[in-house]
C-alpha cells in the first residue's frame, strides 16, 4: 500500500530522525537516492558526459539538488546549477563546486542542450505556484528535450492538498523522500508529478502509523475481496437491491445490474422501469414491482442511476434510506439529498458523486471541487456522516474524520464515458452486500473498475461502459492471481 503524509507530519518525523543522526546525514541519504534515480534515468553508461542542469531554489530542496548534482559530477556528468534566489544552500553549493560543477551566468543557455533537469526550485513548504522570476526558466526547462526530475515534489504544486494555484513545473519523474506527499497522489497536482519513485531515508520509524492518504495495491485488494466458501449460498454471497433506470434511461438499469453481477453478488433484485431491458440482458435478475419495499430481502441497496425525475423517484430514495441495510446513493438519487436524513440512518451509507454532483451537494462551483478534491471529499463525508466516493480524474474515498482518504491508483481518462458510473455503483453495491465496510467496498470497486477500463482499452483505445463491465471479471482475476 502506498501511503502519504502531510507536510507538518513529515517535518516532525524528519526532525525526530535528524536528532539521532550526524549533521547532514539525512540530506546525504536523500541526495544519494536522488542521484541514483537520475543515473537510472540517464541509462547505463550514459552518466559520463551527460549534461545535467540543476534548478536551485533557496531551501533544502535546492540543497538536495546540489548534493545530488555533485555526485553526478563525480561520475563524469557535466553539471550546471541555475540559482533562482538570493541565496543557495552553502554546503551543497560548495560540494558541487568541489566536484567540478559550475554555476550558470545565463539561466537559459545550459537548458538548450540538457539531457536531464533537476527541479529543486521549491519544496514541500511552497504555496501558490512558482514565483514570477522562476516561471520563464521553468517553461524553458519543460520546453527542452531534457528529462525533468522533480526533487520530492514538482515546484509550484501544494504538497498537502494537490492544488495548483499558479504556474508549476510539470515533471517526467518525481523522486519522493521518505514518504509520498498527498499532492503527489491527487489531481490536479498528480498530473504534474509524472512517474513516482520513493527513496527510503529512514522515516518509517518516526512517521505515525496512520497516514493522511493511502492507495491500495493489488495485494491489498486481493486481501479484501470476498471469496465464496464451500458452504456459501446466494444469501451468504450477498443479495443487492438495485433501484435504477427509467423510461428515458433504461440502460442505466442494465449497467448497474451488470456491475452488481460482475461484482460477485449472489443475486440481484431489480426495481424500476427498466425491467424488460434488464431481463433481456441478464435473465438471472430477480425483477420486482414498484416500490422497493416489495422487493424482498437484500443485504444492501443501490439507488439512483438513471432514475431521472419521474414520479416516485424521490419516494424510492427515501424508502431505501429508511431501510436497515447499507445503501449506496448515486446520480439522480443524490439530487436534493438531506444530510440530516443520511446522518440519522442506523446503517452505513455510501455516496458516489462526480464533481458536479458534489458541487451541488456542497453549494459551491464545480471548479472549486475539481481544484480542491481532498477538501471536497472530506467536507462531504463530514456533512453527511457517510462514506463518500468522489469520482473524477483521481477517485477519492473518505470514510470520515480521523481516517485516511483512499486514492484509487487505477483510474484512466477512458472511464469518462456515459454509463461508466452506473457500472461502478452496481459493483460497489455488490461488495457492500457481501459484507465489506463502505470504505473497502468503494475502494475495491474503484480499483477493479479502473483496472477493467485499462484492460478493455489496452490503455490506448476508447471503451464503452458495457465493455468496462465486461472486463471486470478479468480485472478481478488479475488481482487475485497476479502474473
């Protein structure tokens, strides 16, 4: 599992570790790991004679870049530092000069022929984007043919929130020290980080056990997914009720039911206007007449996909929320949702909005949610007393205050297609019915959903929601039996 910690926590952990180490040892570890990463990026045998440019700010990030540059210079690289500030780390500057590195008079000249650029302009304490004087240099670096490597964090992004409030330098690779920072895992900052590499500097012993963010990996999901035993029947596997679709949107019903069946539900009870379409696609579905309370026994409900504004839709949402089993509310079910009703439930609730729906629930512009996804998902979870899965470029799952926010690492832009969210709702609902807690059900569903989209598209081709649903079984197999 990948974990990330806020700047305040990282600084405290670093201070505790430095107290037990000789002066400069921690920066030496970081620089050594950074230099090793740069060597691997340049390629075997290509360090000697390589042209490396260091963009050096006034803080410790600049020092890390200078010390790493000194190591590269000692291996035969031509290293030039561009100083962006009134001062630079004195020890790092002395080390670079002693190793044969030079300081540029013209900040743009060395970038023209660089093979690799180290971004050490600002560190994890930076806020509000790059300073105006650094912007032209950052643009020149990004416009060069060099590989851009961010030192711990791309300059100009917010380490804690993932927000990008001004201009930032987009990296090809980010080398993080000790632990990931939230901004490296959450968009929009995540888009600036490129490929992530983590350098162990010994922080594990001083970091708290509970991170601010966590991202599940294959083995984590495999451990959480329900596997039926020899004595399992459809009720033990979980029966999920799906209230979805309408005369206008019968496809939403089919996709939600498909997601639930692909998610391993023992049975699906469907209620809604899309019964004929559902039975045509999945004759094993148990179709029931309106209203939901007539559907019989279920272990969880999914309500909302494609309900539209037809008569009875609001009453159906209210009826499902009044039940004593876990409920997933999506799409049209979120419209006008009352926080007090959700908070008053005796069973868990999972809300699955996209940015626009989240903005409506929070009464803020959509742009505010997209720019501050972490803040939005935390506020929604707090306001509704529910687990919230915020869909989007980075899908986030928040189970409430004091718990890590989960970041889904398998998302792909090919999921931005009609009906994709309906599949995700059914998939998560089936995992709720199987007994997974809402945070785990949402996290595993998002992981499988993204993996299925990657499988269906091979990473390069458009996919439909139907194709994504069809690939869920293969994604499940990939997780349970990794190659």
